[in-house]
C-alpha cells in the first residue's frame, strides 16, 4: 500500500500572514474542517466530492479543531481570543465561546463525560500560564485549570483507559490525566527527544506515537511510558495521524514539505511523499483511507489515497 496523489482542492486565499493549522473529519456527514488561521476561519470540505463548500468566520487565531460525532459538534481552539468554540456540525453556527487559558491549541474530548480538554500554550513571561483547561460540554462551563510543566502541544484521549495524554515541549514529556479525576496530572512520561509535538495512539497495542521537533518519532507504552522505539525523521514534524485499519502512521513535516508514512508493527518507513514547503498539517479520513495535506503557499489541499 502507498499514498497516491489524486488531486487538489482550492481553498480561499490568505487574508493575512500565516496558513493552516489542525483539521478534523466528521465521518458520518463526510465533512472536513481545517483551521485556516490566516483567515480566522474554518474551511469546510466535502470529503465525498473533494470540494470546498464554505468557511466559518470570526474565530480569531483558530488553531485546533476536533469533532464530536456523537454530539454532532465541532470544537475549536481560538488562540488570539483565548477561547474554545463549540459549533454545530450541521449548520456551522457558533453555539458557545468559552474563555479558557492563554493560547489554547491542542484539544481532546471524553465523549462519555462530555469533557473537553484544551491544552493552553501559555506565555513564558506569565508564571503559571502553562495549563490545560477542562470544559463541561453539556453545561458549557469551564470546570477549572490543571497546571503543567511547560508549553503544551497536541493532546489526545484514549477511550479504552479513559485517559488524556498531552505533549509538553519543554521539559520533553507527556502529561497523563485520568478523566475520572481530571483536576491534576497523575503522572508524566519522559520523552528522549526535544520538543514533543504531534501525538496519536494505537488503542489495540496501547502504544503512543510521539513526533518530536528533534526529528525523532518515539513510540511509548501508553500504560507505563516505557520507550519501545525511536526512529529518525527527515525534518521537524507537526501533525500525525494513525490509520488503524492499515497500521500506518502519517507524519507531516513542513520543512522541506513532505509526509512520511510508517508501518507501525516494525516502525519501518514505507514512503516519503513530497507536498509543499510549509505544509506542516494534514487530515485523515478513515472512511476512505484518504489523507489531505494543507499547502500554505498555494492555499489548497492536496489529496492522497492509500492504493495497493
């Protein structure tokens, strides 16, 4: 199997400096939402017809995007206004904007408890500003803050163990918060590479995949934090996605602009796909085994499909 390029989707030109950030797919309705940070908006793509539909405006500094299919909601982290947005996936309407910590970025969601975690980048000159915020999505209220040891990156939720994992850039570690008692960090896993950034999980084997700025892809045991493997990457990574059906991991690297594909049983590199300089973010549609790379220089999305 390999990623085969099948086309492009033109997206709105940038209104200011910047480009794209995180993206998420709503599989049931076949739509992809990508943070168009340069436009303070979400661009919405039809995954079935591979076409741009519309944009959702007025999300200042939008960076993170996450979908709740069970609630038919979209969550956004809006770094310039220090809020998380709760939007209707059906209409795109903003239902609520809740103020959280300084510079929310990574998002993770526990659907059983309606609990949204926002990982706040913080400000290094403001003591105690490196935090994660906990939001009750049902009542749309901020529950509180959990201090962490440094600048946050991406975050994920493991439904099997009911656990949040949050990448911390420095010190390089993964903070672990149990959803049943989400008022403190329960433990941390040391990461043997600088700048943990992209994060994903194989729930079957209980392995965490952590892509680090130091051009390393580290695999850890999600239960113990033990280091299982470490492989070199071709550049500093950002977003990663795990394809559970095929056992493949996709790693986006903005410089020089590529996607590295790994077979996760052995962590062997299968393929290197050239994208575009600055293309540090991707999306994955598991329904169609499709990967989208967001190209900031040409403001479009490149479409790739796994082909035998």
